[in-house]
């Protein structure tokens, strides 16, 4: 790995070419000139072959372990099913490959710690896939807080609503709304506020689809949070918004506020005698965050070339899972939960630069 700074391109292999895997395939092959996707792998062999053909990738495998044996692969992009992530991370670290992994690392804290220990021992780069950190609007919110532009922050509010619930088969293996969906919002809360969440109070309900409740999950949730710096906030998630993908954040401070609204296909507003209206916003995360995903891949390739520290590391993947457990505990026990009650190591692990 010592010759990486001298190679013409950084060799990348993508493991898992479902929806998000194909998004990364496109970004790496069309937007990142310093990268060369040399291989793809997928448990469904036809999916790997189709992706390789579409993006002119030389090698396609059904067994992901085969890409780790390729000397031309410097880094891997893990987009496989969630329950495979930890095993792939450990194997890739042991093979000396740098790792980008879509969230989650795992939903079991012991398995997360085992994976991160393997990364640390191997000395490889690890970057987690929280794409909103690379979105220009969310970055601007963070800057407005960090620079003091809106003064001392008081309150945060995050809205996160999907256009439609996922299939029940996905719900059953997703870990639940707090883990699958709200971990993104927990990450945005700590990223934009620049402070760790120390306690949560949550409410959950099954209002969108009874089948989701029968599968053991909720589809609507509101979580109140308190930060280490004394600020307070709310996060609301819902599996369905009839008008489309809804992703908003607002932070109120002593000198003003900063807000990030939804994105639309265009800026046209139609006014007539009956109404003033516009078309619905961008449909889902692949459209809304297309640019952020590309910047995410550009960053991963750059940190490999320059041997930099990844801006979103393993601890950033662990902390939202702890917060998800705290939110679940709060909902089930109908009380406020301090985060260290769920994980006594929380504040020790949270001592990182947000």
C-alpha cells in the first residue's frame, strides 16, 4: 500500500450493486477521474455482471472475497446487505484494503467494536456513508453554527419523511425505524450542532401501514434530544409523505436562525386564479443526494491517495446506533433515557472531532 500516492489511479471494487451500489458505480466511473473501478461483486451474479457491463468494469464476481485478493484493488465500497457489513469490514481490513461502508457497520455494538478494532489494527482508512455530510445545504447549516453566524445555538428541529414505506421484507431486516432511518438524523444533529446528544425522549406509533406494526416496527416517531452543550432539539421521522421526499433542518440561535428546505426539480411556481403552487420535490434519496454521493466518492478516493483521515469515521457510525438504542429504550419504557445508560463507554467513544 505504500505506493498508492504514485499510482495513476486508485483501484476500487464495489461490493453490492443494488440501488446505492449503482449510484456509486456511476459516480466513480463518471465523476472521479482519479478512480478506476476494477471489479464489482454481488450475491446475485446476474446483478454483478449487468453492472460490470453497464459501467465497463473489467471484473465481476458473485463471491465478494475474491475482490479482496486482487492486488489492483486499493479500496472497497461496501453496499451489500446490512448484516454482511461487519464481516466484510474485518476481512477487508485484514487484506489491507481501505474501506468505504454504507451505514450501518452493524446494529450490534460488539460487532461494531470488533470491526473497528480490525480497522485500527490494520491501519487502513475507514469512511462511513453518511452522505448528508457532503450535501452543500447541510454543510452550510453546520458552517452557520460553527462560525457563530447565528450566535449561540438554542434549538434544533429535523424533519425526515420518506415518500413511501419500503417493502415489508426490508422492514423485517432493517433493524427498525430508529436504526434504519433516524440514524441519519442523529448524525445530522451532532454534525450540525457540533455537540453530542446526552439524553433522548421518544414517542413512536404505527399509523402508515398496519403490516409494519405486524412486522414489529413503528412508522412514525418523534424524538426530543438534549445536547452536551445544553441545547435542545427534536427529530421527527415518518415512513410516508404523500407529497414526496421531505428533508429539512432548522437551528435557532441567539443572533438568528439557519434553515435548509427541500429540493425541487426546478424553481418554477405556478400562479393562477385558484392557487399558487409548484410541483412536488425530488422523489427520493438517489435524486436528492446525487451530488452528495459523488462528493462522498471523490473524498474517499482523495483520502486514499493522500493518506488522509476520513472525514466521517467509524466512531461516527457507532454513535448513532447507541442513540437508536436509547430512543428505542425511551419509547418502550415511556421515559427519558440518558445515553450512558445504554452504553457506559458512550462519552469515551464520543471524544472525537465532530
